[in-house]
């Protein structure tokens, strides 16, 4: 009996010992080849900080010379203020062996807890996890962002945006303005959780904007008719709209352009809608929550050959990865790869489309990632189109007058979700 107890103790101690030393063995085996990026979390990971022997020797010399503050700046302060220790702790957590499987396992327990808590409740959507701020349809068919509030704070932001549009129209009477809003679910009355939050937007910010905006500001809302309409127009695991919704928006935008641009070239006609072969993906909402909803497919269209060049930050280059995807040369090993970005391209400070046509008009498009699906088709009706995203500081620093002077802009389109079009003062371009 005593022998068996000793064996159990030895086995127990061995298991504990292996668990304790395995991270160190794993880190040593990496030999400095750390994982730099997490596709799953769409962010850079912290790596273990390096200690410089040269800096240490230099700091010791400064101590010998009596230059204690300088010695601290060179080497010792990082230990005294514990910043070095904090970086080590963070790197140990982010470079952990089997970290992602452990995170996914913890999410399983989170989902079981949430399901149990909501079992007797009638809610049509449940929290997707404890900390993601996302919801999942009760049947598990799609993920969605949380509702947006409309309080006095948000109302003040809308007022500021209205004032911005008034100033733009007043200072640039010769410019043709267009605003195209994409009604996203967080701002909609059709969000399954909107009824449970008394301050939820539920379309109120849009109604307020439309009631108070300048009468001569052309504005079109790409609206939702119900929750099922949302399911059909947007990806189930990502916040973006799909190609079918995008083409519907293109037709509405074309009609909007034509009112101020009578001699606009004919509308482009999609020849087909096809699926990227073999691609099923999980978008940003799935990456953030790790909720196992059914994957999305990526569809695309073609309007025939177009004669144009693209410039990214002033350098002529192909934009987007469409050709790679159609040839199958895309990331097929990681289910959480960002395929929306991979297919349509990454927003940069300035993207330019130059079309070899007879148009005498140049378009400035103030937008977000939503426009990537159709920005080429919109640009086809102008000579040059310049696309900016005011999340970039370089774009925020410039005024509309700067763009007009530099690129001979004749038309300005504000296209995107409500934060881009009317609800955020920070996303307004300076006159």
C-alpha cells in the first residue's frame, strides 16, 4: 500500500514538474523565433524583451563616473519602474505553449455559462462571450455587434456633423456633394436586443439627422427592412456587407450621381455572381468572440474589362488580392484569416483610381472599409477618384480645400456606416 502511495506521489510530482518546466523548455526551443502576429486576434503579440550587455557595461561605466541619472536611462530604469518585468509577464502570457487552444477551451465554458443563464429568458440574441461586446442569434446562425445608444452626447455629435455639412456647402458651392449612409444593425430598430435597451439608437439618430440636415444636402440611406433583411445583406461572421448588397447600393449611388451628373457614363452591368472556390471564412466578429457560427462564403462579380490604373499612396500598383483568390493562392490554412481585407485590399492614406475615359470630373470619396466592394465601379464614372479614410491622421490633417486645390476635385462622396456619414464629429472633414 505504501509502495503504491509512493508511486502516486512520484507520478504527481513528475506531472507538476513537467507542467512547470514545459513553458521554459518551449521558449528556449524557439531560440528567439517568436510569434509576432495573431491572425485570430488581428493584432501584434508581445515578445520577450532583450537585455543588452553593451548597455549594461555602459551603464556601469556611468555609475563609476558618478553619472547615476544617465546610467538609469541607459539600463537600470526599466527594472526600477518595473516596465521590463511587465513586458516579460505579458510576453509569457502571449507566447504561451498552446495558448490559442486554451483560449478556445475557456470560451466553451463561457458559452455554457451564458446559455444556462439565458435558458428561461425569451431573448432572441445572447452575449457571444463575457467580454467581446458581441451578440449571437439564439439559433447560433449569425453574430452581431452590440446596440448603439442615442443620448444627449450622441445628439451633440450629430449636431456638430450637421454644422460641418452646412459649412462645407457654404464654402464650396461649386462642389457636388453626395452622402450615402449604410444602415448597420447597431443603429437599427431591428437589432434583436434594441427593445431591451431604452437608450438604444433604434434609428433615432438617423431620423434626427434627416430632420435637421441642410435641405440641399443629397442624402440616401441604404436601409434595412427587418432582421432577415440584415441577414441577407451582411456577412454572418463579419460586420461588412456582401457583394449582393453592395451591387444594390451601387445602383442607388449611380442614380444619386446622375441627378447632378447628367452626362455620366452608362451604368456598369454585372455579368455574374460567383463564389470564391473552396473558401469558407470566419470574419472579424468570429475572431473577436471565437463563437462557432457557420462560416461565410465570399462571392464576387465581374463587369468586364475596365481601362484604369491604381495608385496607393502615390505609387502605381495593383490594389487588392482578387487575382490571387481566383487562382486559389490565398491563405487556406488559417480559418480566421482576414479574407475581406485580403480580397478587396487594405485601406491606405490615399488610394487613387485613374480611368482612361472622357470624364471631366474628379471624385473625392470619404469612406471606410465598406466601400472596397464597389469603389472601383463608382470610380469608373470619373476621370480620377481619390479615396481617403479619416481614421488616418494624414487625411484628418487636410481640409477639403486642400484636396480640391491638389487634385481638382469636382465631386465629394461621403460613403459608409453612420459614424462616417453623420453620427461622429471626429469623422468630419475640415472645410
